[in-house]
């Protein structure tokens, strides 16, 4: 009899050894296992969310509004920040480790000799758990790209593309057009697709037309206007609502909210008419690591910004804050453009604490410093053999009137939070 791992972490460690590649864009393997699971449906309605930035925010907005309107909703997101369980939620609650392990066993038995990547295993687990709950909605965040992403084996009722930017060039191509075409793969013929940003690339419009998709985009088919204490959304059909400001920081988040509302007007129009539940859903949006202030004295901000567009948006938010002596803890993955991540922050950060992400995907801190050298003086950059040590030294350096920004990847934010929670609360930093 096969001996299974004894706890969740052992299962996850084993899954990372199962397939020879971390990323493998071949849908035949996951489709074959999905068919063996004999899943009839993962939910009555499925929304898939793709895009370079803003996917997690858009999912969180949809989740909160659906939940406050008494609709059952499952969400699948990645990567996680603190716990694997974050990836799969049902009615805003993380699934239990016991339920995850039970699902892992079923999937492992059925897959036979078929190998699965870590992400494919997670995707199948989400689909299996959703199928057992008879959900009203499943909201799926694409892991990478769209066309060949594991989540795309499900036919969605509606797709959302949040934005198109340069990222993951090794897998998606080096141009906006090539990346846009990969993300366009989530569109379904004759089904709606909502583009959250303004002025979509021409290739998206062309793809939608050829595909027969009803393609709607921000500031053309639906509109937003931000006021001091509220924001206005006007829909494709002419609905106009004045809504409370988002708990998520940054004007760009209103693009995601507008797209989410437009999606819901199409799939669940009664939500738009229930303004009280809608407002409550907006007020209760919660998302870790998106311009999240941990403390105010000293000011500590964490953000999962990990590409050029998100770094610029982070800087836009910082630019609206009071000027302070500012430090940054940064950890970056090997496939990222260091220059584009650092350049937006170059004039606002006084000292950099670069940490090595100790995984096969992580970039060495010395390499980060080397790639920063054209825009940052060497004496402003310290390097450490781990994010843990970078965090420790940065926190030691902080005065009560200083600011610390932690960004560069999900790994960086996760490791900072682990360290931060481990330090003695009596030291006066927490």
C-alpha cells in the first residue's frame, strides 16, 4: 500500500518533485486527470480573471460582493502569501488542511502515472472541492498567461482581462502583442470579455471580433469617476451608481472594481439593484499585500509589486504619502527585470536592503545589487543571504518617523511577514 505524506507541508514538498518542470504549458495531462475526477460542474457560473496586474484584487472584489449578496462563491488564486490554504476559499473562508489532504489523495490515486506540476495539482484540488459544494460562482485567477494556463481547461461564462504589461517574457513573449494574445486565450466564443484597463491593445480587439466575443472595456463601454468621498460607476447598459471608496489603495484599483461590477451586471444583474449589499461588499473587500500598511510609527508598507507596471503604481502611492526617510527591503525572482522594478523607486528610497530568495527561482542579492548599479549608488545598497536577514537589519535601522517598503515578489512579502510575526512584540517594533 502506498505511503502518503503525513501533513500538508509534506504533501506540498512532494508535489514540487512530481513533475520535472515547475511550469509546463501542456494541458493534455491536467485534462486527462480532470476527466478521471468525473466533475460535472465546478459552479453554476464561472468567471476567469487573467491579466498582468490586478488579478488578485479583481477576484477579491468579486468574492466580497457575491458573498454579501448571499451567493455561494469559491475562489482560486495564486501564489499564496502566508498559507497554501489561501489559494482556495469557499465563501471567503480558507479550505481546511484536512480537506486539502483528502483531495490530494483522491487526485493522486486517479492520476496513475500522469505527472502534474505544483500549480496543476492545486488547480485540480480547487475544482474538486468546488464541485462538492454546488456553488453559485467560481472565480478563477489565471496563474500565468491564459491560453495554456491550467485554469483554462474550464469553460467560463465570462472572462476578465485586467491589464496587459511586460512580464514573464520567457513564457509569454517579449512584446505587448504576444502577451496580449496569450491572455486573450481565456475568451470564449460568443461570451462576454471585460477589459479593466483603458485603451486595450489592438490585437485584443481583433481577437475578440474574430472569436465572436462581446468585448467591453473601461472608459468606452463602462465608466468610472473618483470623487473625494465616493466614486461613480456607469455601466454598459446605462446603470449609474455612487459607491463608497475602495479599501484598496490606488486609483488603478477602481479599474478592477469597475470591471468586476460590469461582469456582475451581465451574470447577476440583481446585484446592481441591491445597492446596500453592493456597498457592503465593497466596504468589506480584504486583500493581503496590496499596499498594505502594517504599522504607522514606524511606517511599514508591504506590496507584492513584482514587475514594471506594479512598481510604478507602488511609486504612485508612495508619492502621495508624507515625505520620510525611506528604506526598502527587496527580493526578486530570476526572471524579472531588476532595472524596471527599481527605477520607479530610485529617487524615493534612501537605503536598500537586498535579500536572496532561497529557492531555485530566486535571484541572489549580490546579483540584484549589480543590476541596480547603473541607477543606485553602491553605498546605498546592502546585500543579505536571505530575506529574513534583510528584514532583521532593516527593522533595526528604522526610527519611529521612518518608512520601510517591502516589495519585489510574493516570496519577499511572505518571508517578511513570517519574520515580523516571529519577533518579540515587546521590542516596540510591532
